C-alpha cells in the first residue's frame, strides 16, 4: 500500500513555524511529510522537531532561488550557475542531516527565445545535482509543471523531462519522475494512462484537485478530478511510493480539509 505524505509548505500553514507542522501532520494520520524548501528554517530547528516526532521526510527540493516569487529560478539560467553551485552546497548540508527519501530538482523558467541555452544549462546542472545526490545515496527526481500556472516553466510534460535527461546523457534509471496529478491534469494529460505507461519511471506522486489546487473532492463534479480512477490504477499496478498532498486548503484549519484521507486509505 502507498504511503500518504503531507506537504507542510502548503498544509498546516495555520502553524507559523514550518518544523512544528510535522506534529500536526502526524496527529492528522499522515505517514510522512515533504517540504518544498526547508532552508528558510534553521537546520537545528528541523533536527529538534524530527528528534521529537520521527515522521519520515519524503522529499525536499533543491533550492530554487526566486522561482516561487515570479523569477526564473536557478537550474536553467546560464547567468546563475554560481548561485546554483551554492544551492547544491546548501542542499547537501540540509539533506545530510534531514535525510529525505528523495530530492526534486525544479527546472525553472526560461523565455521562449532562450530555451536552447536553458536546456543546455539544465542538462549540466542535472549532472552536478546527481553528483550530490549520489554522494548522499538519495534518489533524484524531476517534475514537469503546467504552463498555465507557470507559463515559462521549461519542462511541462514527462516527454520534455526525458528530452533534457537525454541531453545530459543520463537515463530514467538515474533520475526518477515526480508526477503531479494536478499539474498534468492542467496539461490535459490522461492521468491513468500516464500512471500505467510511466509506472517504471514514476517514483513520487503529488496531488491536488482542479480547478483551484485545493483538497480532493469526495464527490467530484465535472470540473474536479476523479481520484477514484487514479487510486484504482495505482492499486492495480502495485504502486508503493509516496502520494503527497500538495494543495491549498479551502478552509482555515487544514484538519477540516482532510475528508479525502480515509477515502484514499480505503482505495489504495
């Protein structure tokens, strides 16, 4: 059976300090947690929280600079190679102590006229990141993100992730696919078909519902995702990886947005 994680960068944000959200995730019944960028809290604070509440850390991202505040990020921007090297130093420091089960490298954004240079830069930085993840013995993943929420994001589909891996001359055995059901639904992908066709490559799954990236609807209407189909597909193929809830709760208290959790438990 799959393990279900809470992304505490988006969930339990009613608790001000991110490390303290680990306790709320455990109390709510999650099997683990992931955090987008743990680097905004001191490493010692994370360590104290994990010592007191040893919930598994499923995933962290490589530092991405200004990506989430409307910038280009780091990984595919040639002018930011020195910043990316510093990001890898910070990643190694945090990952050595926190021991996440996976590391995700976000490609970042590039205007259309700079895509060729961006692909080359990203390919080089994939190799640099693989050196670090291999030293730590932690698998590296990459994630396509939809081009509606982030119009200039470099990698929008699994095929584009495969293309840049080929440019870096590494394979799917070297870099796993992080598959986000919300992002791929926004790209109008056939989710169940992808889960089937890419099952040997998909190593980590995230989810949120359409249209507003909120919690899954138990009784989906036309504009919502039917998670029952995805859960059935994952159960059929024996997926044992993480399923991470990465959504914006529609209510003030995250606990009041978790009606879907028992349903997922029964379905997987």
